[in-house]
C-alpha cells in the first residue's frame, strides 16, 4: 500500500498521466525499450496500480548489491544464451493459480536492433496467459497499458496489432527503438 501511494505521488509530481488498468494476470510487454530507465518506468506503471510483477533482467546485472535490489523489485535473472530453464520455471509459476504478471522488454536490448525477441509470444502461448502492451511515453507525459489479447497462431496478425499500438510511442531515446517484428513472422518483412 505504501509503495502504491509513493508511486502515485511520484507520477503526479512528474506530471505524468496514467492510462488503462493493471491487468489481473498475464505477460506485459514493456516497449519501446530504449534506456536503462525503462526498468524503473515499468515498475512505476505496475506499482501505480498496486501490482507486484516479475521482470526478466539479464543475469549479468545480478551481481553485488544491485542483484539484491533487482530481486526485491521482482527481477528474474535471465541467461540470454540459455533462457529455456527460466522460461520453464516461469511457465510453472504461471500455472499455480495465483495472479501472475511478467514484464518482458521484447526488444531484448536498449539499442536499435533488427528484431524483437519472441519469448513473450511463446510464453503467452504456452501458458494461455494474455499479452498486455505497456508503455512509457515522455513526449505526451503518459504511461500505462494498451490492448490485451491472447497470442494466436497468426504471428503476423498479432505483431500487426503490436505495431499499430506502438507506432506513435517512442520511449526515452527514440533513436534506440527497434521496430516491433519477429524473426519468426512469415513472408516478406513488414514495411
């Protein structure tokens, strides 16, 4: 309760407006991922609504005192070279009947890349959990949640929905944003 009140005060003092509601359960895609501050902003978005999410973070950051802080904030160490063990654990945790919210920065990096990582879509399909699109947009001083949907067999249609939502959201460092597309999308690249 104290965390939620403090977060609401920070958001208000910073002049941001919250949009949407925290989903009761699901995979939350945090995008665009363009800065180290994105971890903090996604926690603000979730804590504002009283939620305590899990957040995938590269395992290299879990050294020393920062590792303790990341775990305290819901951080889950991810070995990018071998993510399957963590994914299996999370899929199991998601199936225990408790509210489960996992934030994933689908871009996988704060720098411009060619593709998003498809783990968010795979985890959503394996668990049956919905995907909710979340954002932090400094240019409009807004943050919050967009559409929620279930991952389908039509990856291109799912990604078209994601592309449409993030088309006018640029993040903290717009030049670092990666266009929402997956290597697994069929056919020619999205234009």
